[in-house]
C-alpha cells in the first residue's frame, strides 16, 4: 500500500493506493497503483447524472535517479 494526499480543485484528502505493478530497470523505477475515491470528498458534486460518485483511479509513476 502507498499512502498519500490527493488534491483536486483545492480539496485535499488522504488516499491509499494498492500497488499493482512495480518494475525496476536501468533507467529507474515504475510503480502503478489503484484506488477508489469518493468525488464528493473533493467537492466534485456537479453533473451527478454524468459521473458516478465513486471513481476508480489508476496512477503510474516513473522515478529516475537524478
């Protein structure tokens, strides 16, 4: 699990991402994580009929040595 803070349009909330992939290579490290967020927690309440309240989020990050 990765723990972090997600900020959307000025609203922040803690998130936990389940790591679904981690790959090390000669040029760095790649991590992929998924979570489900409640968009109402971020103040996103407009257009209720067009998007579900809970959204699945996938993040891929690539880190390189600097």
